[in-house]
């Protein structure tokens, strides 16, 4: 799929580049993504705690985890979004 050079470039992007988010993404969504993508694994959301820490993040507010586990919840319809991504950095204060 990728040659070694492309894998190296991808690895460097993962390590060094910022994530681009659509302008209309919620603050809770930006927050959880940034916390899950922390470069230091020890600082990632849920890495030093139970799954409850992740489930309690504001992004998941209103989720009935028991209903989800029992498959009582119908998945939402997927929307098509065709907006240009907005660059949000770790230092921008949005997380």
C-alpha cells in the first residue's frame, strides 16, 4: 500500500503536524480527539484510568451506555460534510 518513504512521511506527519478540524465541529468533539491523540501515551484520555473516564467526557453527554451495550440504540444517520477544514492547534485553547 505504502512504500517505506511514504510510511516515513506519514509517521512524521503523525508526530509533528497539527490536526485540521471542520469549522462547525463542536468543542467537545475537538476536545476528545485532541485528548485521544496526545503524543505522550501517558497523557492520553483513558490511558491511566478506566473506560469510565472516556465515557464521562462531555462529548458523550447523554449517551445511555447500558442501552448501547444491549443494542437498544439505533445508530444515527451519517451526514455528508463538505467543508474546508480549519486548523486548530493544541495551544489554541479550544481543548
